[in-house]
C-alpha cells in the first residue's frame, strides 16, 4: 500500500491527540504502522468529540426508553411519537471551542450542524433553540464574543428559514476563557418516513451530496477535544465556515429524495466530516466500504486524502442508494444546484479502503474505529472529597434585606435575569408562521404544521447548583425543564442534553460529570422523561492569559412536550386586573446559591436547593390539569430570583401590577426552593392545595413602579452592547 506520509514519530502521534497507549492500540489493530491518513482517521474517531471515551460508560446508565420513544441515543437525533402518525426528531449539540475562537462562524456552523442532524432523519426542522454561557460582562473580550455568537445564530437560522424560538443565557467568570454555545433543533416527520444511518447492500453506491470539500475545519473534532492554551487564535483555521443558503437547498433536496424509495441510509458529515460519516454508516450496518477519493467534489486543488477525510466543510451529506437509483437522485440534487457524486460502494470486508490516484492509500478495519474505540473509567473524587475540593462556603446567617423593592430592581437588571430581548429580536422567531409562543416565556411553543397540536420546547440548566452539588444540580436541570414544559400546559415527552464539562482526567471534574449524570438519571426515571439524544463536550477550560480554568459543570438540558391543542396553552403574562395570585408549593426558605445571594450579598455560598422529585411530578400534574381545564389564565415557574422576580416578570409581560397579601422576608421573596409555580385565576376561583398570595392590579409590585422595573429589566443588554453595535 502506497503512502506519501512522513514518518510517524511520537511527536506526530501527540499532535493528533493520541496517547502512547492509544497509539499502541492502533498498531495492534492494524498489525503494522499506520500512514498519516490512517493515523488521522484514528485520531478523530478516537477523540472525545466522536468516541465519548471518558463518558460512555456513565451515559449507559441513563434511562433512554419509554412508550413514546421510537429511537433513542445512537442515531443522528432522538425520535419520539407525537401521535397521528407523526414523530418529533430533536437533538442538542455543542460548538463551544469554535465559537470562542471565531464567534460568528462557530455559532453559525453550530446551528447548521444541528439542523443537518435532524433533517438527515427525514424531518423538516420547525424550530431552533440555544443555550449560551458567557463570562464576566465586563471582560474585555466578552462583548465581541456575545455579538459574534448572537449574529452567527441569527445569521444562519434566519437565512435557512427555521425560527429560533428561545433559549437561555448565563454569565459567570468561569466562562471567561471558554464560552459555551449549545444549539438545539426540533423537526417533525411521518413515522413511516424516518431515515437511519446503517449502510447495507453489498455493491450499493455510496453517494456524496451538498457542497464541495475544502480545507476548512481540518482537525475540528480533535481541537474540540482539547483545552485552550495561549494559542487559541492560532486555531482559527480549524473553524468551519457555513453557508445557510446552501443548507436550505440541501434540506429541500434531501426531503424531496426522501419522499421516494431511493435511500438505504443517510448520514450528515458533521464532526470529522467524511471520516465519521462513512465509518458510522459502515460500522452500524456491519459492512465495509471502498471510496475513490478522486471522485470527491473538491473546491481546492491538490487536496490529499488526509485533508479530504478530515475536512469539516459544511453542508455535506453521505448516503447509500438502492441499485439503479443514482440517476434519479442526481437529477434532484442538480435541480437544487448541489454537488452529487458517486464516490464508492458498500463491501462485505468490514474494512475502510480508500483509493486515490490509482493507489490504495488507506486500508483499515472498521471495528476498532467505532465499536472498539478506547473506553475509560476515569478516577473520580468521592462526594465528601469533592465537597472539600470545591471550597463552597457554608451559607451561615443571612441578614434580612433592608429594602426588598430596591433588591428586586437590582435583580431585574442583573445579567442572569435581565430581559434577553436584545438577543431574540435579532432572531427570526416567526418564520414559518407556526410559532405560537415566542421567546420570553417558560417554554416556546410551535404548532405542528397543518394541525392544532403544538410542540413545547425548553432549554435549562443551573450551573452554579451543579458546581455546589453535582447530584442535586443534575436533578434540578431535568426538573426545571419538566417544570417549564408543564407551565405552558404541555405533557413532557423526552430530553436531549449537551454535557459541558472540563478536563475529565481531573478526578474533581469526573466527580462533577458522574454526579450530574446520577442526578439526571434519577430525575428522568422519576418523571418518566427519558433521554433520547445528546452530546458530550469535554476539556472546556482555558489556560490562556485572562481566562479562568475550568468552566462550571453545565449539563444543558433540552426538553420537548406535546400540547394537544395550542389554543389551550398558558403564558406568563397577567391577563386581568383583580385576578387572584396563587402559589403552588411552599413559601421560599432557601437562599444558598441564589441570584439574590450573589448579586445583593456578593457571595456564592451554601448548598444547592434540594429537588423533591415526587413533589415536582405531582405539582406539574396539577398545573397541566389547571391549564387544560381553563381554571388558570397565567402560569410561571419559580426559578432564578425566586418568587418576587417571578411575579415581576408576569407583571411586566401583562403590563399589570400586583398587590401581595403575604409578609415578605428575604427568603420568601428571593429563595430558590424548587418545584414551585405562580398562577393566576379569576376572583372567587379556588385552587386546592395552593396558597393565595395576592391580587393583580395597579402599576406597582411591592411598591416599585412597573416603569422602574421595566427600565432595569430591559436595560442591561443594550447598555452592555452599545459599543458593539
């Protein structure tokens, strides 16, 4: 076998992110030394980004099945039944490292990649969401990062014609040197037209469609599996460049072909590009493949096999077609002005064979690349040891607030609570005309086109809780998502996740990962809320000058729920003067790790709030019944900032004030006890088991004018970003 590769030295191996022990496994798998192309293929397939080698054994413990689940983890996206012969297909992924290096293209291609994961399976995308984590607002690089990320999400989503309907944004110094950009897409397909990625049929054509292959994004998966040093800017060439207009054409061409019977298997070229797509298709189908690299559409001259296999150029797909359907499929893609090329065929060898310029330049067994990739049970700190390491101070005695109204104003304008209008007004959240609940509520709601049922979508995570207590933080992330979906009246169906953590080779980081996963698993089982897809992003830390070290543990959760009728849906806004305000759940007592404690008292201390999963389920059932029966006319879950912030948000949304009948303490006003909701109902309507706490009306909340609250709430982002726009 010919190879133009240089000698494989220990330095070359290390540059490819492989340990000496892993390289020994490569030698054993091949029975010889690899050439550079083969080494590159092993390096990306065995990267954390593609193999989940530090997390897979723990992910296996999560609940992934249920009567609503059609397809759980292992495919491009998860699939759940939504009735009427239809399925929701959805997933969440990270694009963290690229977005820090090149925020616009990093965020844009993150959106493009997650869209492809969904329409690859036959679904038309109906909604995008995002979960963003930034560092200190006053960090010298942060305005540039915020501006670029938001423009990238909007620029791609708006152009491709899929509404961006909501998400979440947090700020913390732990993200100074490593921001997080997690993107989620939801699509709808017919249950009898769902497409999978397992290749089959010896002799069947392997077809490349979409854009041409360039040199952008080479080693993107490897870069995403390492932490940052001072050379972050030097990694800019590893960031992909997206084209949303091509993506739109690709969506339409793929869906048109999917309406036929031509496709055997289809896979997005995402991380690791042609390598991962071809390896995954062949390994899932238990077959081999033979690719002719000369036939790969290329936009640059003189590309090597190594470059073509590792390129992460965007808007590309790989598929296996039924015999004789090539001309039919080519006509569709040519009509949409996209590249179409037969680049190989399926074999029965179980090997990946690559031919370039008449020579075999790669011949490796597929099993070691996928099924037999390294798996690590990394050392993890015990819970008691982690508590000592984390240095979370005890809460101690907390002095009562001297001015609850003033505290409320400050909280409403604080980075984690302030209105995100500046962000979501840059997104087209109404394209498609099916968005029925816009950004700003507990969950977005998008109508299933041609029907009156809706899909509710929420993204949630409270990283400060996860740091203080990974187990309770993991439970809370699931529970809050479940609560937000229930708050609009939707029945929660299933979860996708994006697990963002730092270096797994540090026992304290593995304690965060395993603790959060344990909490998530327990919550999902208790709530019948299975995890059907997801992504793991590790090594999110920075040693760069001015950056912090590890991020906060951030297991971002994306959940979907089903509304039988979008006309029977709750929103957060107060509706009428004189309605009764009710609290479902207990009065607040918990100030540990709250926004109030951080923003007003200047401390990050105390335990994370405990999550009573039985109470979460019972109260969510109650809320959904109240919505379905038309008893309540506004619902909002209590989360960051506690009861008073929740009421203020409802008042601002409805432009109606509130008078409270209860005596407020600091804890009852701003405590972040879990499993609670505020609802309103017409005067005289009783809500069993709830506490009547006030009445809507007027133009103040706890004596503070709505105008003052609105000024604080709406002012943060425009003031922060003024110098950027």
